[in-house]
C-alpha cells in the first residue's frame, strides 16, 4: 500500500510538473528560436501568451464564435503582431547598427506597449478563458488529470517534433541554423537572413499564442500574465542552454518538475529561490547551460 501511495504521489508530481513545464518550455523554445536567428532575447515573448488567452476571450465569449473558428483567428492575430514587432522595432534598430542590448530594450518597450494596449481593450480584470478541451477530471492509471492538461503536454510534444523536422529535415531549417551560426556568412551563401529572422519572430509569436489558448483556462486571462511567463521562459533558456530550442525546452520541463516537487514537499514560495540557485550553480559549472555545449556540437 505504501509503495502504491508513493507511486500515485510520483505520478501526480510528474503530471503537474509536465503541465507547467510544458508551458515554460513553449515560451523558452520560442525565446531560443528568436535568439538563434537574431541573437536577441525577445522580452515581449510572454505577452503573446497573454494575447492568445485574451484574444480567445474576445472571439469566443464576446463575439460568440465557435472555438474551432476562434483558434485560427487568435493565431493569425499573434502572427501579425509578431511580424509588426520584427518590422517596426527589431529591423529599424538593427538597420541603425544598434547593439544587441539596445535591441533587447526595444523588445521590452514593445512588451510594455502590448500590456498597455491590452489594458485599454480588456482592463485589469482577470477573465475566464474558454477551454478548448474539457476541464472534467479523468483518471488514468490512478492519476487524475483533465483533457486540457493532457492537451498542453501533447501540444508541446507535437511542436517539438515539428520543430525538429523543420530544423533538421528541410532546406529552410538548414538556412535557419546557418543564420543562427553566422548571419554574414549565410548572406554570402545566398540565404536571405531577413526572411529567416521574420519567420522566427512570427513562428515564436504563434507558439506563444497557442500556449495562451491552452494554459489560459487553467491560469485565467489577465494582462500581467505575460511578465511571469517571460521570466520563466528566460530561466528555462538559461538553465537548458541559450543556443537551442530543444535545450531551452528541457530547461522548462526541469523547472516545472522542480516547482511541483518543492510545492508538494515544502512551500511554493521557496520554488523560485531554489530554481535561481540551481541556475546560478549551473552557470558556474556549465556556463553554456545543461545542454548548451552538446547542442552547439550538433549544430
């Protein structure tokens, strides 16, 4: 009986950790994709999660559109905003030879603009985000979950597979990796680096919007939710490794599992100090992150 109880507890911890970790991993791999193409951390990435959640409220609750119609519309809006960020913030700064720190401050300014615009549209209140999948509990192998939680984990796994196929099984993926390694040399080889960077911003925005659609029903939709997720995604990137979306995703899963373990055996308030301490130790021992050097060799 004791062994079965321990297995049940372990299953609950793993499920909870994978659910939160999948969200952090989605934000982290989005940050890593943008960084890999532009060598800039997009501090507005978490705001696309917020935009995905609140735009779902707009289309499903306010306009009363079906969920199957609303989801593509939400993703299109996120893609358009991501493209605007690249065209009107990133590209002008790079054209003026702004240093990377200045460009990153520009993305932070864009995040503030997105929050301000969201406040004008939705206000400061928290909204119930309509769920694409059922929130009713289901029990599998003695572990209770919901289809919405399982959809988050499944979506993360599917996206990881699609990104791997894109990067390592297509010519365009080869171009993305080439731009990430050396943009100037890739231009000499005939690769249009500007298009690669635009794709990275748009694709990352779509991933963020999808994360908002999936996690919104569990967290609720509010204008400040993107800030926390940007921080968690950045932590995932640093822990896993800056140069690879797969390393960043691994870092996000590790953070989610650690959070769940600390919250269960102690207090959730201790989770962030422990994670930051782990990141500090990781940077001392492995400055490139847990998987950064291995992923760099693969590239």
